[in-house]
C-alpha cells in the first residue's frame, strides 16, 4: 500500500491519498489498491480545469441560474415570538452583499454532556437569553409629586431566572448614572440626584430603564431548545458569538452563528470564508437546488482574499478591481472614470469585462496565449 501511495504522491493531492487509505478495506490486494488509485487519478484529472478557463463566469452562471428559482420567504418557528429565519434568495443576498446588519441573525449553540442529553436544558437556555428590566417588570410608573420612577417586579419570573432585587439595583446603578436606586414595597424606586428634574426628563429616564440589561448574554433576544438527531441544542434569535463561546457548557468547536462578520471578528478570516461556503451551500440545499461546491468556494475566496470580508458590491470586491473600466461597469461609472482621469490611471485590459466593453477578444480560453510568429521576408 505504502509503495503505491508513494508512486502517486506527485500525481494526487495528499488529502485524496489520505482519504483512500482511510476507506480501503483491510487486506485488499495490491492489484485492487492500484486499480483504486488509477480510478481516483482518472477522476481527479477529469475534474481539473483547463488553463485559461473562465472560472468566474462559470461560477456566476452556476449560482445565478438556480438563484432565479429561489423563493423569497422568511421561515417562522411556530409558537416562539421573534424567532424568524431568513431563507432563500434574501439570505443569499445578505451573505454575498456582506451585510453587517442582518434582518434575522441566529445561532446554533451545541452543548457538552449532560446538557446535550437534555439535562437542565431549559435552565441553561434561560441563562443564555438576554433579560432586560422590562422582561421582569410588571409596571413602570412615575410619581408626579416627587418625580420618582417606581418599578413593580414579577417575583415568579425573577425566581425562574434566578434574579434578586439586589442584582436589579446593581444593574441599574452600573448602567444609569446620576440616580438614587433603592428597594421599595417589593419593587424598585429610582430618583434622580439632580435638583432641577422635569417631568419630561423623568419620562425619558423611565424609557431608558426598560432596556437595562439585568442577566443573560447581550443580543440573544430569544432561545429555543430543540432535539436534532440524538442530541439537544439551543437555537437563538440574535447573536453574540464571543460571549457564548466563553460558557463552559457550550461545545465551542461546533457552535456557529449566521453573522459572518462576527465569525471574522471572533475566529478570523479563514473561519469567515468557511462560514460563507457553509451558509450559501445550506441555503441552496434547503431549496432543493444543486450547485457544485467549488463555485461557492471561488466566490468565498473572492470575498475574503484581502484578509477582510468584503461583499460583492461597489463598496466591496468591485472597488478593489485594478481595472478602471471594470469598476465603471458596475454602478456609478462617471465617478470612477473622473477619479481615474484625475490620477492618470492606466488600464491594462487584462480581464473579461473591460475587453467586452471595448469590443476586442477576451484573454480567456484559446484567447489566453498570444501568438508570436516570424514572417518570412
């Protein structure tokens, strides 16, 4: 086996050789092993792209054509408020445009044992969910006589979430400055330290108090524990990858988020590239369409090649093109042409778009090599 593998070391990638070793049955004869290697090499050679092949155009067509058949819907988890998932074409656009603000960001939080077996799952989910003062308050009132804001607290909800009045007071004191906060009749009383407080200011303060973060992870608006196969996991509305990965109950190797910028910031550009591939492939598969993964990989490479994720927009990938005409062909042409003229930019016409624009052969396929010949005198 090893001698045959060495023979093919320069003909096949190491990854393929390792996969063959992994899947070969024990005790296979040399003849059979050689036959397998020959078949794999033949398949590998046929899968390679010819020099000069216009891979970008093929990828664009391969993703664009099924893209027209995608639905425009948003999937909603029944019975759970705020749990919407963007699917289909809107999700593809969200990923490829490199949008920082997602319509419905979500996370899939995988857990370590015993939580992945369902033990204390609900308690953990409630710990993760962001709890603000408005979630545990029964009412917010303003005492007009002395401009004191009084907050009634739901004792049962606080007990379920493991929150004490002292924790609420500490949260308010930390996040809102210039107020005296104390416990009063099973609730909380908040009064400004300022002498010239108006009713309008008290009302604004009351609205600010509603969003005070008391417990849980910021940004996780809703949680949904569910069973997938043999294990339990938590799906969330909202995302905060950095804080979730720090929880010791969470399996950090598999937990993921739909927010690719967050993946880039927490795990780096390689992880963001893989996330683009996974997310686009997931959308295409869920729609029952079929696109070769290599086309998606090429798009992901283009979006992350600069070391930072950029969308396929005039502010992203297109703005980095070296050709003036190629930049001008994608929205706002006058701006690009004027800037290029002012700086004396030269277009070498090395790619597809700019040659199509000026009606000359495109340097791809058989047009890639230039023919030089000596003419007889």
